[in-house]
C-alpha cells in the first residue's frame, strides 16, 4: 500500500475488527460479505479504496458510539489500550464532527459534550500541549458554569 500510512491503516483495521466483533453481530451475513472480509478483498484490488472505505467505517463506528455511557467508553478505552488497539476516545477526537464543532465553538453546551471531552483528555493518546490546554479550559469552564 503506497501513498498512505500503513501504520494508521493497521491501527484502524485492528479497531474495526474489535468493534465489529463486540458491537456488530454478523452471523446473518455470509463470511465473504462481512466487513473485514470485504475490506481484505478490496485491499487486493484497490488499497487506496480500501483505506477510504476503512476510514468511512471508522467514522460510522464513532457515530454509532455516541449513545455509549461515559463509563462504558472509559472501560472500552481501557480494554483497547490493554490490547494495544487505538482507543474509541482517540478515534472520536480524530473523526468526530461533534468534537470539531465544540473546539470551533469554544465552549461545551451539554453533558454529552462534557463527557466526550473528558474521555478524550483522559485518553492516554498523545495530544499537543495546546490541545490539552484547550480541553482542560473547556472542561473547567463547563464545570464552573
């Protein structure tokens, strides 16, 4: 696979594999139609398209995860970290339109947004000092309101 980051692809594929097994029972689909099998078939014919499809699948996982209780996200992140897989909180940070809107707006509107930012700041994935400071300020401002 050229023209893109193999490491990122592997990280995302590992997450998708875990997520599908945990949250998306596929027993009703024939093996060749299951998400990972379809992705692997696409890797052989068009790695670039496979990467685009994988990114879209991750975005879908992030969007489906919004109803998760904050404690569930924290437990899931811990399990993913223990397995050496990128965390849901990190993927929410990278792929969430909601996260980008909060940062652009510069304030947290509700408890759902508060829990998202709290999970992201507590996630062990490296963040820039500026991002970490902004998250801490937004959380502090919301808690003080």
